[in-house]
């Protein structure tokens, strides 16, 4: 079995060496970066299974690295932050980090969190955690979502979504008109082994809305139900959804 690859981004040599040694000892393949710019370059080169990301980096901050990585990939990101940096923790989670560990940390804790994040990814890619695929294609006017091909088109334009953005949109479309509490969305889209913050739902909804902004109009909107969750509403000008089977 190919070992999971961890990208370790840390500018303090002693911490980096300790983590590299212990991660390798646990059977992980480890790539390293010392600066924010190196982190982006290395992430694009090796395509890691998980990123351990310090927030205090030279050249480019860890928060900026996290923001850019999250736009490009759904790789799990575990941030390292100072014990008293509550703002950094919150901002990191808001821009897409999956979990955080505060310094000083124990090796046992960080290894446990890495293992949990990787396990969550494996489980979330299983069939039990994806939205029901009974209707493979959803068509609303010029909008088309194909679950089998995992593609989204608006007219002739293909809309590129990260894996969890696609899963979230697919789930909301399958349950159009019904309020979905954040807890239910996490259960159905991220899986029962998700250990991160509920705010990840809000972040992914925001990213979807931002991607829809480029179009003059969409045949639906994602409505916030304050204190509860979200509901996808088909708009009056939309053509009634036409669902087609895989065949």
C-alpha cells in the first residue's frame, strides 16, 4: 500500500525535524516546506494527502496559504497556531482549515488528529456518505448537474467545484425546498466521522454563492435559515427540474 503523503509546513527547524521524524516513524511519506511560497509550490508538486500548516511563516502567512490551497484543492489542512491566538483559529477554520492544534502540542495529539482527518477523508469518499445517486442528472433551465460524471454546467460554461462543494450542492438539490440543519448536512455530506467545526458548512455555502455570482441569474438560490441551516429554493423563472436516469 502506498503510504499517505504529509506536507509539513513549518519554519522552526526543531519542530519541523521532530515532526518529520515521528511522522516517518508512523509510516507516512513526508514532504517539507519552510515558507509560505514553498508550501504552495510543494503542494502543487506532490499533491499531498494532508497538510500540516504553521500559521506564522515567512514570505506568505499560513492563513494566506490555507486560503489559496482551499481554492485549489480539498486536501485536509491541520493548522498549527499559538496557544493564545484564538482569532487565528477562527479565521483559519473560516477559510477552510479542517482542524487545528495549539502550540505547544504533544506528538500523541497531533498524530491522533492527522489519523482522524485521513480516516474521515477515506470514509467520506465511500458510497454511504455521498448524496443519494438515484437521480443522476438534475436539469433546471440552463443548469445541469451530473452526479455520475461529477460535473456542473451553466449553459456552455463548465463550473469547476471542489469535491465537497459538488457534494453539498448535489445534496441540497436532491432536497430542494426542505430546510437542512447544519448537523444533517455534515452527517450526509462530510460523514459521521467528521471532527471539524460546523462553520465548514457556512464556508462551503459561501464559496458556492461566490462561484454563482459570475452568472446573470441562476435557477435557484441557497437560502440561509438563521439558527438552523440552509434551504435550496428553486426560483419562479426556473424551468421545472427534469431528472434523468443514468441510462
